């Protein structure tokens, strides 16, 4: 008898999980309140970050923390009134970011990143989505020699330990690669391995189409209605009640609410981020995905225009938009590249689901049969969607996951 599964959340992680379960003989229904890819997966920087073996840590230097406290930067912003409710999360995030802990976490995290390109390649080809992909890496540029040299030393270490490939860039290299960009840059790095996505929403939609071609289906529904029903699970959808043997919670930043209703207290925070698309003036061309590393914003040449994305905003999930980082970044970006008019009616905002140890939560719920978690991917949701979907589907169907996922177990928050 075919077993049924519900996957709650139709972002890149949920859609990828649904595909891998459907491939393994489960009859899968993907459930979300919106069409697939319309929340966090819609607005990312469009990078499949094979080089991203080290998750983003919390600053450790006192001087840098004091500069962040001024709350006038592009790469980070916070809502003062919400800080008290976030202090426990931030304190654990800071502690896990010390040099010793961060090195251990990086080694545990790396297997997911190392398989990110291969697992996306599988789904890209199956979904016939090759036209959405570029395979020529991306670049970081630096304004000071000290930051450039520090980044090059770190890149050499990652190359040695994790096989990440890169090229060091001189200021002349940057000028040659980006002739329409101006600025006094000390140099940079071009990461060779990553792939970039010309339209992240279109990629998730292509994966959704492939999932449906396998016999899976998508329905709208309310995650708040999920509950146990006999030996399985039940949820209310736009087509009526839906029952299944297994349920996967892949709700990104909303996973904390869904799991809390079921009695779990998982340490999950959010880092909000913004983007805006721009035209280019006078036929200027941006050739590469480009991070202005010491200012903390990224420019990406996407189908909709040049997408400017910001760093992290620490605020509650439901707080009103405060796109001050975007406004600050736009001023700096216009000084180095001839951006034209804004193309979106208003800034887009999304929320990255984050854990204090910087690793996602992937695995069986500790206290329920047939309940599974897949969320907490922070800045690497797009990167890690397919590899997460594969390892979780393998676990659910009784296979041995092809990489060790013990470090990502929900059990670490419920000892």
C-alpha cells in the first residue's frame, strides 16, 4: 500500500523534499498558503554557494560590536524594541561563533555545502531549467588591502580543507571584468565553483512543475491546522481535510510557530533581508554577481533587472518593513555602478530562518512518530534545498542518508 506524505511549506526546501519523497514511491501533497516559491525563496541573492562551507558567524571583536551598536550600517540593522526578546538567541549565536566552536560547526556543516551543486544539477536537468542557470561563479571585491588579504588567506584554507576553488583578483582584473564599474578597489576573489540563478522564483516553480509531473500535487492549506490523526497526521486544505502517514514541516521562518503548537521549543530566530531591482543607465552591463564585501550588499544581474540585496535585519517576523539598509546600500552602489530607476513598486522583504549554532534542523521530530523537520537554513536556503530534500527523504523512507546528518538533528535542542 502506498504511503502518503504531507510537506508543509512550498519554498525551495519543501519543494525539493516533496520531489525526493515522490521519487521514492510516496504519494506527496505539497501544502502552503501561497503558490510555491513566493516567500523567502523568492527574494534571495540567487547563488548556489558551493564555497559557503563556513556559516555566517556573529562578530566577536569588541570594536566591531560597538560599531554595529550604532545601528547605521548596511550589513546589519536591528530593532531596538525587540532586542530584549532576542537576547537569549543572540547570546547563543555569539557563543557558537567563537573561533573554536565555529571551526567545529564548519566541519559539520561542510558536507551539505559540498553536495549542493550536484544535487541542484540533478533537479535542474530533471526540471529542464538549464536556461535559468549560470555556471561561472561570483566575485567579492574589497576596498582595503587588509580585508583583501584576510579573505585570500581564508580562501586558501578552505581550498586546502574543503576543495573550494577560487582566483585572486587585482584591481585591474576587476576593471577588466566589470568595465562599467568604477571605484578604488584593492582587489577581490572570484569563487569558481558556485552557480547563479537568473530568477530564483522561476527555479522553484520549475521544480514544482517537475514534482507534479511525477504525480505529486500542490494545494493551499493552513499549517496551523496540522494535528495528529490516529497513527498519522491531518491538515485542513482548500480542498478539504487531508490525511497522511507522514508530515514534513519545511516552513522556513514560520517553523517556530508550527513546532511550538506541537510542544517543541526550538531555538529559531530570523534575519530579515530586502531587495530591489534596478535598470542600468546608458546600456551599462553588470557581468557578475558581485558582493561589495566591506559595505555588505550584493548586486546581481537577474532577469528582472539588477537585484540589490541587503544584509541582516534583526527584528520580529511580523514587524513592519524598515528598509533603511536598502536605502543606504543604494547610495553606495550608485557610486560604483550606474544604476537607473527602481523597477519594483516597493522593496521586497523576506526572513531567513536561523539557528544559534548556524546549522539547519533536519530529521525526525523527537516526540512524534511520522513528523519530520527541515528548516533553519539561514543564508543558504536556496543552496541547500535539494541536498536537504534528498537526505530527509532517504531518512523517512528507511534508507541510510548519503551523508551523515546527525549534527543537524532536532534532538540537539531537545536532549
